[in-house]
């Protein structure tokens, strides 16, 4: 029987089992080309740096053996600000590029970090792999389920390392808590609940206005069909428009549902349903501000995610969390690198806390030092072909879980799912959402 120490050591390297409806592939150490030596510097371009991407750029620059060589953004103000901040923590100042495709042409760049709006995630990642770059991809890995499938195939075809930004998979206490579940500390786990709460304000009613001089609006839209610019789209409100965003469910739900899937050994569901809507304000916000997504896995296990964008009342005294319910107790993981175990009578029998303070509602940089563990796991994947803590297959499955919830929400009914591959069964209207509409010429092609 493996010990917890053995598990943590293994989990730190990650577990990679690539499977997708008959498509099975394991990328071995020998299959990677251009493996870099332990002392080789990894040169990185960061794409999308207005907020989270800027924090990642600085974090990457702080890591030993890494140089942030290029900063890419369609907002020239964001480029200048990020370049200045990175220059404070590394010897050289990065080059700025409006169009990230210019950075992909640079043979000296080894990897790209993608922190763009969601509609850009998968297309940018595929272009990067086709250019021979490794990819650190913020969640969600895709805008639509088909894109996640394409990325899995892309990793296999182009032999690149792709790490998704589910950074909690690299946090030591979270790893330990998950192993406790697998060792049976709370017995057989049948149900898991995850949540996210906030007090987001109204985004108002947008007006068509001239595109600001600092913004390339056409390139910002990229693969999405074109619309006129409005004054309430960017830089954050795009999350709440279906054309570009994926709702709170993928914006924040992906993280904690990923933890539930991990701890409960769940793959694809058999049934998904969603309830909710835009309740709090009458404005341009299209996605739900209140949503409950339920996923069933046969008749044995289920999980539920609760999202409240406009009512910040916490659950278990935390704005974000995942709670496992077993037949011998419960285990709670909140926003930080910590966990708490309860017995059947609700008594706390173990509490493991991190010394680091974390703010899950911080949009830019909630946990820099812990995220560095995830970044260095990515580097180990490049240098040593170490297995990733959050590879594209696990990332796709967690992303897909929330995407299916959104599809159920949009069609207004429960979905039956093939547990072998996560695809929707016998529902033509719902299946229409499996793929997306692209601006002509921007389609993803392997």
C-alpha cells in the first residue's frame, strides 16, 4: 500500500492518462522533442496581461531559469505596464508585441503563457503548439467542448507540454487532503459540493462608442464573430457575455469542481442539469448570476456546484470551497492550501492550514508563492518530461463538466451524457453547443 508521502511525491509530478472516446495516448519522455537540460533557460512569452496575465508574467519572471522575453496584448497600455513590472524582477526588459503571432515566430521563445479572454484560450494554445511552443494555459482550457478535444489531439500530434492553470493540483496541503480521501479517512464518498460567491455590481447598459485608440478591437475579438464595440465589454465584463465568456461556472467553478473530480476519482458524468438565471440586475449581463449545476455519475456518486455572483454570503465561512461527504465523515477544502476533516458527529478531527494568506476573490494574484509550484511543475515537464499535475486531459474533463452545465442551462433541461467520452446523447439542440461559431478564417485546424 502506498504511503501519503509516496502519493505526494507522485502527485507533485502529476498523473497523465489521456483518454477521449477511444482516443488513447500517453506522451512518453522519448516522444518530446527539444527537451531542455536542467540548466537551460526557458524563455517565455505571456499573452493577455491586463490582470491575471500580468501577475503570471511577474511570477514566471521570478522563477529560477526562466526569462520572460515577450509581453503580448491588444491593449498597448497593458503591454507597457507589464513590461515595466517584469523588468523590476529580472535583468532584462521584455519586448512588447500587440499581435502574439509575432512572438510565435520567434524561435528563441520556448513557451507561452495564455491568460486572454476565454474565447481565445484554445485557438491561441493550438497556434502556439503548432509553432513548437509549450503552453501554460489558464482555465478554462476551452470555450466550447469540441475545442478541448482538439487540444488533446494537438498535444499528441505536436508533442508539446500543456499545463492548465488548475494550480491547486500543485498545492501541498491540498494534495495531502486529497490523498486522505483516497486512503478512506472519511469512508466512501458519494457526494461532493463546490461553490463560489461574490458581490459583483451591475455592468449597466452598454453604448456603442468609438474604439479606444489604445485597443485593437478586431484582434481582441479574434476567433469570435464580429460585433461593434460597446463601453461595458472590457476588460472584465466580457465574462458575462456568451459571445466571449463562459459564465461564473467556468470562470471560478472549474477550480473547485476539478478538486471534487480529483478526490472522488470521477471522469465523465452520466447526467447533468442546471438551474439559475440573471436575477439581480436588469442590464447587459447574459450569463447566470445565480446557478446550481448538478452532475450524476451513474447511480453511485454525484457532485453539485453553487455559484452566486451577486450575493457574497459565504458557505463554511469561505467564499469558495469544495466539501466531500463520506459515510464516515466529511473533508473541507476552501480557497487556500488547507483542509479540515470532520467525523460523523461534525467534530473536527484534523485541521491542516497553510501559513500563507490567500484571497480567492483577488482577480489578479490570489496566491503567488503557491502558484510558483504549479509553474515549476510545468518547467519540469519541459526540462525533464515530468508528468504534469494538470494536463490537458484532466483540464478538459473539469472544463467540460461546467460546459455541460451551461449547455443544460441554455436549453432548459437535463442532459444525458455518454460516460465513455462526455458527449451529449440524443439531444440535437444541446449538441449544437458542443462546437462554436468562428469568425471566418479563425477556425481551429489540427
